[in-house]
C-alpha cells in the first residue's frame, strides 16, 4: 500500500500499481495529512543506505523523537522494488510469504516519488524503528517496497509529525490472534534486510 497525494495505491505481485478499491482493507498502515515542514535538495545518492544517511541527518537536526514522513521526487537512475503475490486464508506471516512469494522489479531512469516513513527508536514494539521506503512512478503504473535505488538529483520534502492516533479493530480474527509472540527479528529482516 502506497498513499500519495490523497490516493491509495496497491502494488501488485506482477509489479504493476493500481488505485485501491475503497472496499479493500489492510492489516496495518501509517498515513498522515502531509504538511511540508521543510525541504532539501539531495544529490549523488548511490544506494538506499546513502538515502537513509541523508534523511537521518534531517531527523537529527530537527528532532529524532518525532515521526517523519518524506516525499523524494525526481528521476531515479535505478529503482529496485518488491511486492508479493496476493495471499489467501489462512494468512502466513509476512516473512514466510516473502520467502516464497516475493517478486522483485528493477527499473532504470524512472520518474516518480519515494514515500518514506521514519519511526523513532522508542516505538519498537508498535512499529519498526528507522526508515521504511515505498516507490510509485509518476504515471502511477509501477512501484512497491524499495530494496535499492540510485539517483543524481531529487528533492526531499518532509513532514515532522509530533503526534499519532492508533486505531484497532474489534473484529473476531484480531481478537483471537496471539499477539504476544515476539516477531521483532522477522519484521526487522523483512523491512531492513538485516538478520
């Protein structure tokens, strides 16, 4: 799921992107009303770790204990994204689904927007701390979870977000789920490719 400029997009298992139907539901999401608190021109970004470093310097300058939503717009020399095939009940955990159903897509010289979320360290347990990146092309036909990227120049706009609201569902499936199991390592591996 990628939310950009008030529209919700779904990255499908074949690498395409479509606007999500209003009847679709998601198990978890982070969204905001994006207010630009600042912007910065970025240049010579060789990989996703270099982008993390640049954006982390913005966070450290402005306050590392806030949430940050960032839009990075430009033309990307390389964009490597993933999505996964549609899952059916009984649903497997994301790490298990990605082990067999992840699909990767590589694009060159593609214009679009990186949609990034930064969660502060103390949110561990509610969300994965650090950066999470998605991409959607300008023509809204390609995108997914970013594995790597490269670009010469792009503009980063950020929204420092000092508050959040958490909504839980009261449906039967959620109420019967065992949420005491520690899935931190599995989530970290899926989101950051770290063991």
